[in-house]
C-alpha cells in the first residue's frame, strides 16, 4: 500500500471515523493512521458502492467493504462492513474525500 498516495486522496481537513473509535482529523493524522498498518499485508480488498449521489461540488457514496489481511504475526483475518464517503471537488477540479465513515459488520 502506498500510504502517502492514499492520504493524498483526503482533503487537508478531512476526517476518518470508525464506529466506537475516536475520529482521526486532518490529512497528516490520516497518513499516520495508515502508517500504523505498514506491517499488515492486504491479501484481498473489495469496496462496492451501492449508491453515489453528486450535488454540485459535493458527493456521497454509500456501500460495503471486505478485506482479507495478514497481520504482522502471520494470522489472516477478514473484516467487512459498510462505508459512507463524503467527497468534495476542490479548486483544481479533483475530487477528495472530506469524510470517510466505516462500520464493522462483525
């Protein structure tokens, strides 16, 4: 995983929220969050939007995700759940994630 490239998908003041955990705010903090998973190996990843709505310079996607991951200890775990992504179109015309919220189904 390219943690820097992933973090660059987020707006500078974005937030990442997962049910039951404190929000992570700001691109630098989100990058640090991603770096905390540097020793994990994603074996399989699926992100399936069920709806996408665009209104002017903002958009919202809702859907589900599933990952199969090898932990640093070698254990393979599977995680899945739902996501809601709020997008914003910035001055350059690019779309960035303003807020990513995930919930676990387990």
